[in-house]
C-alpha cells in the first residue's frame, strides 16, 4: 500500500566542521514525528582540488552511529583516531564512534509531549538549557 506524501521539508544549509557546507532536513523546527536525535545531512555535489578539502576538527561522537552513503565520486572519510573508510560511488560506511566496549539499549515509549530544542548533539527542553549545555561542554564540565 502506498502512503501519500504528508509534507515536504526543505533542508537548511549550514556550515559544519572546518567549514564544509551541508543541507540538513532533520532535525527541523516543527517536525515532531521523528526522534530529535536523528540527524540527516546531505553534502554535495562538491569538487575539491587536491589539498582544498576541509574536514571536521576532533569532536565527540560518543555512542553515535554514523552512516555515510556516497552517490558518486570518491571520498576518504577519516576520524581523529585514524580510522578511515575509502568510499567510492555507491559505497557505504557504517561507523560506531566511541563504542569501545559500549552496549546500546533501544527503548520505545509514548511521546512525552514536552517541548524539544535540539542543537547539534544537544537535546533539551528549552533554548536556555541548550545554551547552558554548550557552555558546560566548552568549559569541560558537561556531565557524562
């Protein structure tokens, strides 16, 4: 059975990492039907000359699962620990970052029906809580 398209979400363009451009449709304000931790980025098409590509500085992905799918071209995807994937057209890389001995628990429940504010990996109930979490992270006092 085919379901009708409920709505079209326009991805917003933003800079990430060392200054590369991505289009991010999720998370998005007003979209409550998906988990606020689901993040989808589209990068490209882009062509960098040798030595021009920008990456991302060291950053924590503790417990994150990242999936990279390359439609066309070639990309060397490497983290700050030297783990790398050499992706070519149609290639997929699944990375479990910071998973040294980690165990994951998947829970499902009814929506809390509370406000959700999300910025990068931070998910809180208010903008003020997000701003405090970012300050705590920058000052190295974010609880883990």
